[in-house]
C-alpha cells in the first residue's frame, strides 16, 4: 500500500521523474516524463535513455549520453547534479529541460542507481524572452538601437552613486545634429532616419567601451562618460565631433554629411539628471551660437 502511495504521488507530479539502476537502465518512468517526452512508460522501461530515447544534448549540441551525462556522473561519484539540457521528444523535436540528478543508495550506502527529475523549461524561456522584449521596448530606441531617455536616466543614477560613494568622476555630453530640419525638409524623413542612425553609431564608436550614448529625442543624443578628467573629457567630445563631421551617407547624387554641436559638463555630486541636462543643453546652444560644429564644455 505504501509503495502504491508513493507511485501515485510521483505519477501526479508535474515534473518528469525517472529512475535508473547502476547500468543506466530505466526502472521507473512517471506520467510527467510521458507528457514532457512523448514516450510512454511501456516504451522506455528496461531500456537506457541513450537507446534512441532522450539523447540529451547541451547548448553546443554535444551528445551527453556519449560524453558528460549527468546521470553517469552521479553514479560514478555520488554527487547531486543540475543542468540545462535538451531532450529528444518522441516526435523528433528538442525540448529544453532543467534536470536535477540525485544518487540512490542501499542501506549500506552503496550507489545502486539514480533518480532524474526534469522540468520543461520552454515556458521559462518564453517568459524570459518576453521580459527581455519588454525591457527593450522600455529602454531601447527602436530607430537607432541605442538606449532611450529612460536608459539614460538609469545610467545617470548608476554613475551618480559611483560619484557620491567612490568619487568616480563622470561627465555628460549633450549632442545635437546641426540643421537637421533642413535635412528632413530637403531629403525626406527616411533619409533623416538614416542620418540619425549614422550619427548614433558614429557617436557610439567614438566612445570607450564603458561609456554609453543614448538618444534623448528628435535629433538629440546624450552621452555619459565615466572616470574622466577635464583633458580626457575634452578629447572625447572633440573625437565625437570630428568623427561625425567625417561621416557621410551615400546618396544617388553624392555623399550627405552633417555636423553636430556639443555641450558638456562634468557632473557634481549635487547634480540631478534635470540639472545636468539643463547645463549641458545650454552649453550645446552656446556651440550653436558660435557657428555650430563645435564643443562648449564646463569642466569646473
């Protein structure tokens, strides 16, 4: 009666459960395993999972039944194991599963087999994919692929904390494409979008790997550069300006070039995002007033 109770309990688990003996021969296969794999208990009992059954592979496609089988490893050393693998479904497709393997011992402590519990992780992967998609929708500018205004705000908060707690300096560069309305009016919004993408990629390429550029809106970009002094800050700003100036979009009648005006300021530990944006925006307009295609920086 007790044995029937435990069998009913295992059979009603959502997870797949199967037992193997010391030769990796399957001795028990629950209904969860049938549902996830498509193989009935009658089809797998007294067979090994490598006998054209589950044939687990990892992300690299390595056949784990040949090399790296979690069950075989546990039978050899008695250690519990967890892994993310792909099993072979009866219908031929691969199913991502999370597996947990535990040794089975007799009264003397000798390993006589192992139990594997496996869970279909397709739903988990789908949820993670949806989370990443939502993250992209909320943090990524769909036109340029750069971070958007919200992403810039999050990056600012991280850098502000580093400034306050660890005295790690950072600066903000506010970048505006010169005469962008004329580009749209003359060539159309499709070309304007391509210019925005070109400038965004150029600005990103001008930065160091740890720095970020985000699209603030319209033809405006905001770059946050960390661990800089006044000299390096000026060098980065000028590199961004010069690289945009030397970039060109191929057009039927030749190459279309644009320039940018930059305003930049090193952050103070009392700055908010709004105060730093206001300061750098004003400096950017100073560059506009000075004839465009130049930088105006406050490194005090």
